[in-house]
């Protein structure tokens, strides 16, 4: 022991021993002085490169190891090496020199020979029961003993499970590489910083790059300049946020063509939840993009054609509405013309005939007078029918007073002609309706009331007129009769056999922007709702 070591006090020695025993890992105190003496002999023999010398003279390593002496071990070393007494570990360490540990001992001796006072290595060791463990071996020469090597501290950290985990990870990575290289998909792996760590064979073939080129240049040069910024920004944001990544971009294929790819990537985490990067794939979607573009063009063309056809249909509907309006007006004008013919011509003629026949009757006598009076009765009936027909064809009050006065006249007329009592209610006096709508609604109500009088078997009906809003009016015609077969109303035979009828009312209302609904409850009542825009 040198002079420095002799100055250690008993208290310091006790304190050192307490720390030594309290260490939570195996710690050995070794004496390498025999090794130091052998080093001096080798240097005197001209050996400068101990590592090369040991490779040429392997027996020399055995001799050097045999010079190592274990002076002391802490208590935890007993448990670690499966021994019951420190004595089993003290002394020579020749038994520790195995084929597995020769390389580590060689490196250790070369480091000490070069004057280093610290050395570390991962070394396989065997417990006294033969259990193999991998330890992180740490050597440190105590201060003051750099030349003599009389006091060297050795620590052992068991890394067996860690090494097994690393081995399992290597095997897993090898299986992943084998699987990934066999898949016809572009597969890539990034670390937590976003740097590329793996690309499969399909990736290299698709982009025409080697693995070295990919790791040296990265993937960014493969992305189209117009798409690069957006694609890269999104990828870096997903790395930062540790969230799934999805983006489209054009990338240069091995033949120089720009192909659309869609990249998908999922973040990877350790069992402890630590983010370790991404694994992703980038399938070629060029054909899909072309199909989508063609579909969009087809859709746009179809939309344009639909819009054109819709506009044409709208124009046709407008034309039909105008024709329907004109038809109603033309029909009404024709009714007025016929009413005028009946009133101004036929009725005048019949009246003149009646006047002359009455003069003749006064001069005649006997049976001739009786026959003339019978003829006069027929003429009077003809005049009455003509006047009634004139009113039915074109009620003057409808043209002069409007819809509500016209409906009031119609109610009285239904009582006179069919004995049908009609109750009219209206929430307004002046509708301001156009002539064509006035005529259509009047004819619709008359047709519905005539149907009620002829087919419902009732003596009462109601007509309710109300304003729905500023632009619409609705008329409800109701009775409490036997109703009608609504399915029959929708048949072709009914439509074409009912004259103006319900079908004609509905069709004309539709053309003018209105509608008609029909409801019937058996044994109770029937309702019709013609509704139309003003």
C-alpha cells in the first residue's frame, strides 16, 4: 500500500465500509497489483499493443486474469451470485474467464495497459448455480492507486431482461422487415423526430431509390413541388401532436412520372405510453383520382343537362299554365257568347213567336184556340229553359261582382235546381282575384256541389272560403253524404268519363300553381279543398 493509502483514518475506513455494504448493486473490491507487475514486465519486453499481443498469445490473457484477487464483496453480491458466504467469491477470478467473457477481459486489460482508469462492458457471467446473466460491468481504479492497481472497484448491473427485450425487439423487427418486404404495399417507418428509419422493398422499387439514398436524402425530394409544403406541414404537425396522419400528394415514380399517393400513418407508442414514431403506407391512387375526376365531369355534365331540362320543363309548365288560363278565359268568353246568342236571338225569337201566337189565339175559337194555348205553354217553357241556361252558362253577377257574389248566386241556384241547401262562409269580402282564377274556382265549386247533389244523397252542403295568407286562398266544400271511392277517382276511366269533373279541376289547379285535396270518412262526411295562389 502506498503512502497515500496509509493516511486513511479508522473513521474513514468505517464510513467507506458502510457505504460499500449499502450499495444496492453488487460491488467488488479487487487487487490488480499482480496485473500491474505483469504489465511492467511486458513493457520491458517491448510490448506496446497489448490487444494485438493477447491475440497472438492467448495464454497471456489467462495469466493476467489469474493475477486478479477479489478482496471484498458487498452483501447484495451474495444474492446476485447465489452464494451463502463471501468466502465463495473471494480470491481468484480465473473461473470467470469463459469463452463468452474472453473478449471483454481482453478489452479490459488493453484499457488498463493503456493507462485508463475506467472501463465498462456488457459481459455474460454465470452464477455459482450455472445461471447465465448479462451484466453491465463497470471498473474504476481508486484514486491514488493508478500505478499499483492495488485497489479497483467493480460493479455489476443485471441487464439480462433488458438484453432479452432487445433481442425480442430485434427478432420482431426482423419479422416486420421480412413481412413488409413481401407486401405489395409501400410501407415506411419514422421515429419520434419524424426521421425515416425503414422503407420496404416496394417503396424502393416504386420510387427507384436505394435504402442508403432514402436515409441520406429523405423522402421530401420525391414530393411534387406544388404539393410539398402542404404535405410536409401536415406531417410535421401530426408528429408534433402525435396524431394519425393522412394526406394526398403527387410523388415522382421511378420512371419519372408524377403519381398521386395517399399516405396513411398511425402513431406508435411503447407499453409505457412513450411516442416512438409512425408506421405508414402510401398507396398509388392515380387511377382513383382519374376516375373521380371523370365522375365529377360526368356529374357536372349531368347537372347541366338536368338544369337545362328543368328550365325547359319550367318553360313548358309556364306555357301550360298560360294555356290553361287562356282556356278558362276562352271557355268563359264562349259561354258568354252562347248566353248572348240565347238571350239576344233565341229568346227574342221565342218571345216574338209567343206574342204572335197569343194574338192568333184571341181570334181563334174552339179546339184551335185550345191547341194554340198548348203551344204557347211549350214556348213559355222554352223561354224559361233558355233563360236558365243563359244564367248557368255565364252568370252576369260573377263577371260584374266577383267570386263571392258569384258563389252566393250559386248557392241560391243549387237550392232552386237541386233542392240542395248550401251554407257559404267567407272571412273576407274582396279577394281581388284575377279573372281566370275567379272562373276556375267558381267552376270547381259548382262541379263539387253538383256531385254532392247527385251522388251524396244529402240536402245540405257547406262552402267555406278563407284567406290562408297574403297570396293564397282556400275553399272547402263539405257534405255529410255517402262519399265517393277515392281510388276510383284516380283511375283513367273515371278521368275521361267525368267531363270537367274532379280530375279536370285538379289538373287545372296544378297548372295555375294550386292544388286540390280530397278526404272522406265513411258514414260521416266528405271534404274537398281547392287551394290556389292569387
